[in-house]
C-alpha cells in the first residue's frame, strides 16, 4: 500500500475526525460512563437505606460494564476481557430478572 491509500483508509474509518478528536470523544464517553455509574450507586444507596431493592440500578451499571469490557475485548482480543464481559452480562441478566419478577 502506498502512502495515499493508507491515508484514505485512515480518514474513511475516522468518520471525519482526526486522531485527537477521536481520543477526546473516547474520553468524553468514559467520563460520562463514570458519572452515570456514580449516579446509579448514589440512587441505589438511597433505595437500600429506605429498605427497598436496587436491582434496576445494579442492572444498569453491569450492562454498562459488560459493554465496556466487550468493546475492549473486541479491540484487543484479550480473552480475560471476554470472560469479564460475560460475567458482567450474567450479573446484569440476574439483576434484570430480579427487577422484572419483583
């Protein structure tokens, strides 16, 4: 491949963003995910203090974690990440079932 082909492939996969913009976008999603998890933890604690269950918030957090780990596995192909994603997915499914079944 010549230089122009490599440049065209990189630009096509970048959806109109340069490498720095892609990194900033990735960091923004990471910070957003952290804040979402923090909010779910706070709301779950409030529920638990009031004697209620928090299966719904737990399901949200573990679905986020499963998705993040699955994406990392897809990008790196490290088997441990696939196992972690599967474990988070099982915890998500269990919490969702508990939430839906009451």
